[in-house]
């Protein structure tokens, strides 16, 4: 369960230089930072609404708490282990050099143990208090993110985030199975929406930091393609994403509120994607393309779309 961390923190500190006199508060904050809380927030935003949708109403509070706790620990585990593996490039990138490992507040061994413990605890929490199908899905997502995306795809192919982004789609399945104990087509559609949303979202951010990725030889698409080519692919994925989001209406027999919201949000997303493409055709300069406009809108789009998913059964 994961996605790229949008937070940027740049300091004059030399990359890799130990932080002097790190106190208890700094250490605790560092361990929390290893889990990438802002990423987890986005993942949970796609888990809880699906639970409402699967319940066709308000799910039991205890089940929601157990699912959120287990999902948080699972995503935190994957993110912490990702930080361990990527610590070499994190020291060199402006976007990541203030993380715990590059600053030497937490040792790689301690971070590894921390990540593994979170993985075990999250699996037990989900398995015992939710169900073992949800626990298995969460563990699969974490393993895919670490072994497939982080270790294999990220540094080898420009399609890294396309297929590596599959890990971030699992919360839709986990939220559904937490309530129903089985899979169905409705969460698969939402899984696909997140899958198609991930490249536009991540490539927009990667355009902003393409020099960082280039410096550490990570072949994100904006590193090896022009801004116009990246924007064109973003438009293609955006159209597919919006079309699939509307497919939930007939597949899951939603009320009329969901397709109206999905159509309106999708139209706004497409307008922003096309505007970015238009700017990229005129100039390859970052200041002209303004990719962070699409990045911020993509966060809002996904949030509001899944709010519509949660509200739909309550409004029928």
C-alpha cells in the first residue's frame, strides 16, 4: 500500500551528514517519518470509503478501526523497508535527503527491524480482527511494492510506476474484503481506477523533480522523455481513468449521485490534463508546464471520487 511522497523538505545540511544531538522527540519523529504518513493518509482514503460502499451503509466502528490500524501498519512497513533499500539515492535527492536514514537519526538495521515488525503486527491485526483474506492482500501489496517496484522496476525501466503502482491499488480490495470477506467486480473497478490514476499523479510530481531522478539514474518517464511526450501519456491515462470510473455505475448498480460526481470530477481532471499538455507543446520549461497544478488536483480528484463512493449508498 503505497504511493509517492509529495512532501518536499530541503535543508542546507550536507546530504548524509549526521544530525547533531538528536533527542527523543527527533528519533520518534524519524521513525514516524519512515512510514511516510502523508502517503498512508491517501491510501486510507481509498480504503474506508470502499468499506461504506461494500456495507451499503455505515460499517461497524470496530471493523473500521481494525482495518485502518492494520492498513496503516502494513503501509508503514512497506514504506520503511523502501527507505532502507533506497537510502543510497535518498541521500542525493533534494526531495528525500531529509529523511531519517540519510540524516543518520535511525540506522539501516534499526529501520529494517522496525519495518519487519510492522509487517508482522499488521498481518496479525488484519488476520485476527478483520479476516485473513484482507491480511493476505495487504501483505501481498507490501511485498509487491518492496520486491517488484523498489528492487526491480524503479531503477530499471521508465514503466516503473505504471506496474509498481499496482501496490497502491490494493486498499480498494482490502476495504471491500474487510466487510464482505470476498472479492467482487466493484472493488476491481476501483482498483483499476487507482491503477490508471497513479501514472498521471506520479509523472506530474516526477516532472517537478526530474533533475533529482536524473542525478541518481532513476529512469522516471520525465527523465527520458520530453515534457510534451509525458503530458501526452498523462492525457491518455486520464481518459482511461475517467472512463473506468464511470463503469462503476453499471457494474455496482450505484445511485445517480456517484456517476454525476464521477463525470464532473473527471471532466475537471481532463481539462487540467489537456491544459498541461497544451503548455508542454509550447515549451519544455518546467515553469511553463506547471506540472504541480495537475499533481495537486490529482490528490483532490481521488479524494473526492472516493468520498462519492462512500456517500452513494447513503444517498440511494
